[in-house]
C-alpha cells in the first residue's frame, strides 16, 4: 500500500505523520506476509476466485468457499441500485468474508470503465478509447476522480482505470494504422 494518506478509525494520517504511517504499514505488511502460511489449500483456492454475484446460489457461499472476490459484471446488480442499496449489498458480502477464520477482506469488483453506471444517478463518461482520443490527460484524470468518488461512496474499492492508447500519427495522417 503506497498511499499519501491513510484513514484509521476516522483519523486522517498524512505525510506529516511518517512514524504513524510507517507503523501501520509495517503491521499491515507483516500480517499480509504471514497469511499464506496460515491458509489451507481450500482458503488459497477461494482467495484466488472471483465469482459473479448472480452465480452465487447463496450469499453465504462467500464464507463457505473463502471467496476472494465478488463481481457485479454485466447485469448482476443488486435489486436496489441506489447508492444506499449498493453500499448495503457490498457491506453484506464483506461481512460474510470477515466471518472466515482469517478474516480476509473481500475485493468487490464492478465494471466502471466509463463511470459507475450501474448506480442510479451516477455520471456516465465515454469509453476509454473515446477518452484517449481527446488527447487530454487532465480530462481523463478528472473523470476518473468522479468515478472513484462515486465508487467509494457505494463501498467499492478501486481497480486501476484502463487507458486505451491510440496512434496519434495514424489518426492525423488518416492511414488508420
């Protein structure tokens, strides 16, 4: 975790608190480093598995199979797609993961490559190739920040945004290559 600020129990620790950040990082690293040696084969398999929310026959399968990730891809949204409904759904899955023996948090994945579009009222942006075609990295960064804010407000942690690269010379020359 390389962060310029970490929130612990509601307190923001930033660059002005390097000793506290170092202690948190050290404890975090030590805990993460020790987990694989404590895990059974079933727990390791589960941690490497991402299951679509609609593929789960029972939400408790997150706990039963030690799942490392749940995905809301395509059309697998909770019944209530308001921000509050998403937060409730993600927290429910997370609480099941934290009831496992090693209490490893769940990674909840969602397709948000052009905004957090599965949420009622979210801002929707062009796809990545369209954003890249603007040749405006500041615009891409601003749209990514909006998406990040909307995602964290619904309980999601972030996967990095994909940036599609275009060959500027080909576009300008009209060659299409």
